[in-house]
């Protein structure tokens, strides 16, 4: 009887150890599986990082290539980079197989990089294109070009957008020679700038889907959009100097304008949006004084002033930049560097 009991106990102990071993094996297997998933994730991350580095290296090589070319060209007093660029062969944008290989040159043209040795100027409808801009999602490209035979008419400039995936080209703007620049607000809206006189630039907001102009803004000159593209700042300098901030609907949300002192002339103003679009920093000459000052406004609190400090030096002696996504502002003048947190 005792022997049979010992045998049963031995089997139970054995079965217990077997179960423990199985659980341990299962645990080890789970750890190995999780480790494999982690390693795969790390590998994917490293591959993405490598791909990012490769693209960055490609851009660096392009810049280096341009720097070398400029150095070679400038070594001859009779040859300039822009003169040499004018000698490049042409290619129509509709014949470009790799549209993401297009880049705007320092001379204003659009260059196709076939490789790192061959470049060609890009055209559309027989005219050189300029002001190349990729959409935020990088699936569309917009560009200016002159209409053939219309060089001196008010309709001589067109802005077209090409869809990289479908390769469909759509004209979204037609204007005169005073059309100075343009940019993307988002994947569906663009803004085109048209010079209209002293202290006057009209910003046309256009829906790229319908091609309709939704609004024409006239806040001043030197438009600077907030990072979220919801508000825009413009400068004034004629009768008064300062800034005007408005929205995309044409409503002025804030302005700070000061009277110019005739003996001082028109003053220079520097502005800087915070990365989160929640604040704006302003360096401006104090009214009726020779001193400069820095002011910070809280956009979300109806442009409430939340910081001010007098500065030493001229506008060229003063600098500033945002840090920590807008939670800190560094600025410097002739007295040294300062930091303010919000």
C-alpha cells in the first residue's frame, strides 16, 4: 500500500513539474515572441531613420553640388551661376518621370536633377516655370509660368498645380506681372500675393479644388502666416509703422501701429510666431523714443500683452527665438541673453 502511495505521489510530483515546465516554456516563448516583435519594431524604425538619412544626404549632396558649381562659376569674373543655368537643356514638366526630383534653383528657375551630374531646366507650354511649391502632403506641386505671347498683358502669369499621382495639371490662378509670390495654406487652399502699390499687397486665397477665389486680403505687406495658417501678420511702414494681424476671412483681429518720428525715418519691426501659434513676439522701436523693446502677446487671450522688456542696441543687435514649442522665449541684445518662460 505504501509503495502504491509512493508511486502516486511520484506521478503527482512529476505531473506538477511537467506543468511548471510547460508554463515556463510558455513564458519563455512569450518573451521570445515579444522580444522578436520589439526587435522588428526597432528594425522598422531604424530602416525609416536610415531612409530619412538617405533623403537628407541626397539634399545635402544637392546643396554641396550647387555650392561647388557656384564656386567654380564665380572663379571666373565673366561667368555667373545664373548665366550657366541659362545654358542648361530644357524638359517639359509633363515629361518628367520623377516629379519629386524637381527643385527650385538659386536663380529662380526649376531644375530637374536626373542624377547628381545632370541638370535640366523645367518648362510648361514652352515657358520656363518658377516658384515651385510642394503641398503639405507632398502629393501636389504648384508653379508659376508666363503665358506664351502674353509677356506684357495683365494676364501674362498663370499658376498651375500638378497632381503627382494622377499627373493632371489644373490652372488655378491667372494674373498680371505684379503677381509676386504664392504658397500653400493647406492641401486644398493656396494664397497668391499681388503687389498693388505703396504699403499694399493683396493676398488672394484660392480653393484649389474648385479654382475659386474665396477672399482677397489687404492687411499690408510682408505677410507672415501663423504656423497653423489661421492668422496672418502684415507690416505697415508709411504713415504709421507696426503690424496688423487678421484672419482668412478678412477680419482684422489685432493691430499695433505707432506714429513715425520724421527725424528717425521709418522703423524696422521684427516678429516671430510661436510654434503652437498661441503667442507672437514683437521687437519694435518704442514710440517717440530711440529705444527698442520686445513685447509678447497671447493670441488665445485676444492678444493680451503678457511680457515686455526694454532692449539695448539697434534692430541688428537684437535677436530672438522660441524654444520648447512656445513655452520659452530666448532673446538677446547688447546687454546679453535672456530667457522668459510662459
